[in-house]
C-alpha cells in the first residue's frame, strides 16, 4: 500500500471520528445550547446559511426513516461538479393544524433559569483543562433538579466511556461550583459537601453526618453522644446546625424566571383520541448549503488551495446539517416510544406513571442506551400536564398490591411513589412528622408494600430531611 493511500485512509478515519463526535455533541445539547453551536458553526463556515421557519414542522406519528441517508445523495466532494442545483435540507410541508397547536406550545412553555444551565455557564467560565470541562459537563447532565446524581457517577462513567480517574477528577471540580451541595450522591453527601465548603469538615456536625447517619435518622442522640464521646447538649447543637443546611441546593432556581425553555416535542390528543407527537423547531436554525459558493468552487477549479478549503467547508457543513436532522429524528422516536409506554400518564397524570428503563426504549429503537440517555437530558416535552423533561419519564418501579392481595399487572414508577411521599409529608402534623416507618405504613394503605429503607432512599432523593429534623415546636 502506498504512502498516499495510507494517508488518505487515515484522513478518512479522522473525518469519520470527528463527525461522530459532533453527532454526539449535537444530540446531547439542549435546544438553547444547540442554537449556540449552530450559530458558532455559521460564523466559522462561510457555506452555511440559515433558513428559520416560523411554523412548527409536523412529523406526526409516522415512523421516520431512521438511519437513512439525510441531506444530499452523497458527500463525495472530490467528484463534485457544481451544476447550479441548490443542496439543502427542506423545511418540509407545514401541517395545517400546526398553526393552531403553535399557541399551545407557547402557552405551556416554562420560563426558568435551571440549575443545569447555571452550572454549565460556570463551567464554561472556568479556566479548567478542556478534558475536565467535558467530563464535568457530562456529569452535570446526570444531576436531578436538586443537584444530586440520579444514577451513580460510576455508572455514568461506564455508560459514557469515561475513566474512573477522570470521573473522580470531574466530580471534584463539580463540587466546587455554586450552589453549595451540588454533585452529591445523596442527601447525606449533599449536607457534608456544604459543611466542607464552609470549612467545617473537622466539626462535630460533620462527624455526626459522616459517622452517625443511622443514629441521626432514628433520632438516637444518646447513641450519637456515646459513639463520638461528646455530651447530649453538643449533639443537640450539631443537629440544629444540620437543620440549617440546604437540603435542596437547586431550589433557588425552581421559582426563578429567566431563559425561555421551548419544548422539543409537543403531545396533543386528536379528535379520535389518539395521542399525536410532533417536533418543534422554533429555536433551532434550519441550515442549508449556500449555492453561491458552488460558483466560487467552479471558478477556482484550478486553485487547489481554495478548492480544498471549500470542499472541507461543504463536507463539514453537510455533516452538521445531517447531525441536527439526526438529532431531531432521534428525539422524535424516543418521544414516540415514551408516549407509547407511558400512555396512561398522558391521559391521567402523575399518578399513572409506570416504571420504564432507558434500556427498554433503547432496545425497542435498536440503539445503544447511551443514545437514549443523551437524547432525553435537557430535552422537554409539552403536554396537557405541563412541560416535562424527557428523562423524568424513566424510573424503576414498585409492584402495587390490589385489595384482594394479588399483584397488579403494572409496576408503579418510583417517581410516582416519590410524589406520594411528598404529598403525605405535606399534610403531616408539624409537631409530630411521620418517621420513615410511618411513611411506609401510609404507602401500604395505598397498596404499595415498600421497605422502610426504600422509603428512606426515596425521601433522601427528594432532599427531604428525616422526621427528627422536620419537627416544628
């Protein structure tokens, strides 16, 4: 094999790798982030032009030709001869009903500066190594709205090809960001991070959290005092300090008004009762390749330098167009599968959510679970129940027991159980809050046989303090 052939093969592999990385980055970007990426690409690539339609492009429930070649018939720029024909991605036919549904999108859209967006802004402003920034941004995508990991950082690293060393490094950087307590594994970790940030790592309060969590949860102040060799009064002071910490760092963003969040998908019910899923393109620039540069390419057919540069611009421009189109198709297909498997929710609301794993959707669509993971983070769906992030539809489940003692056919989603716990705690007596055992008993009355330790886990995931710290005198 000649050196020229080897060099050409290497260049092709590098180009394919770069295109794949761009596709991943485009897929996991939120709508607002994608708008920024596209704008940046247009500034750097002269052949990219924007066509921004004002309407919603309806793709309905028809199964898209997923995996088919998008854009032009081919990318063989070496053999490309300009012929005046414009190469572009068409906006598609406008659904006549789309204009009516357009108001529904804007009426139900949420206005908020989210915790995730605030963390990304901080990361972009930090003078960290680029590898650390990328890994930290990846971790941010897997935090819930409170700033706690929905799955372990180790699982995130494994599913996304991130080394444990890099993950630990990114985790350390993440925990330096505001608000204090983000990047925690659970409620206990969140409180400990706050103390550490405040220079209280050597305090008795930190030791109580670190060494006596079970005793704290069970209000066993005597056991804490004996275990740590301190007085009961000192324990009381430490517990009072813990009660002052923020159990929900992300709460500061929950009611804040700010950036306009446009749903990526809209789910409506048609007259015949079927659920209709469609994409929105409101904030995503529609791209095409500027035909004027074909003439430039033809005029400089003998100028190798200019020709090479323009061919590179055309190739990269088409790759971006394809990546954006592929992103939209992936989000649509994932959204359709969510609606199919969570149909009861879209008709009845939160209490009807069922358990659903990302691996189930990935298998149904024939893609890797990491593709589904990237497609649901930071993407929103608008329906009659408001605007929801796509990843909120995924959770493990609990089997409900019917009144006759038999198991119900469908599992209740963990998020539904958490909603029940929040509802029960909201109505508890302020002077005598429910213990986790009491919460488990309340859930059992609703047909959910859940172990106390599982209730504790769900309560902590909600960033709700134990009963001993919720009591109001």
